[in-house]
């Protein structure tokens, strides 16, 4: 399914307990909270599990990364054709932990459009966001690598930077949505992200490290539906 806004994106990355059946169990927990609260969650599973989660849940599924490859000879890389066929709804592009060149970002955004996938381009500054907007992505995920997994959300540490970024996107390409990540820790951070003008928010470690994931998701869902 296409990604709805407003949503909360949970990236499984390579955390312990996110692969195979364990990852499916986590996704089903997320799905159950979303159904109960009418909030929209999306999940970025480990790549081999894209098809499993796409087939076994109703969650929007985002591929963590793709490689700049053409069909044909080669080994081990992940093609956009593969993640599209597996049932992905979107692709993370230029994530700080798997960066892409600007040339590849341009190509990936165009390929996502041709396959009907949401292009979510990760950027760490107003300048990088402006450069990516030239390619007309569906969404910019704004976060600084130094804030990832720190519990230090940019809305608290650098509110002016967030406001400047949202204003720049609204001015230069209002079709593109803004997803705020990097240090999002709890429901209050999600509410702050939406109040700052972001269209969505996301996290990885905050969800994985939550003592009670159901309660954590429920609080986030309340922030999503109240924003």
C-alpha cells in the first residue's frame, strides 16, 4: 500500500530479534497497535524479510536500501526490481549508515517513480535537502548522524534547524513531505516533530529498546492521531 501521511516509520536495521519469524512478530505487534488506535505505522525490515512482512501484514513496507545495479550479471547487490517484486511500498535512499552518491540518489528517485515506490531520501542539512529536492523525491527524511540513537531529538536540540528545513521544503517543493528522525525517543518527540511542520516521524533504537513496546507504540499512536 502507499505510504499515508501522517505516519511513523520504524526501522528494524540489523537489531537482534528483528529477522525472520521474530521480525514478523514485531511487525504484527506494530500492526495490532495501529489497528487498535487508527494510527499509521510503516516498517523497514531487514531486506530478506520484505516479502514476508508484505505478505503477512497490512503495514506499509520500506526497503532499507537498494544498490545502483542493472539487471544482469552481478552478485549480492539489492536491485530495485527485487524489492518492488517482494512487495515493498517505498525505499530509503542515502541513509547515513548506507550512503549513496548524489548521482545515485537522482537515479533511485526516478526508479522509485517508475516502479510506483515511495522515494524517501535521507539528508542531514538544509543544503543537502535543497540538492535532493531537485530530483522531486516523495519524502525527505531529515536527521543528523550525530543524533541517531542518542535520545536527543532535533526538535529539542536544534529547533531552529528543523524550522528552517521545513520552511525550505515548503518553499521549494511543497509536494515533497518531511519525515523527522534522528534521536526521536518518545511520544513527546513525535508531537514536537508534527508541531514543527514535519509530516511524519521515525525511529529505530527507541522502539527496540523500549521496556514495553506495546505501551511505547500506543503513546506514539496517540501523538500521531492527536497531531
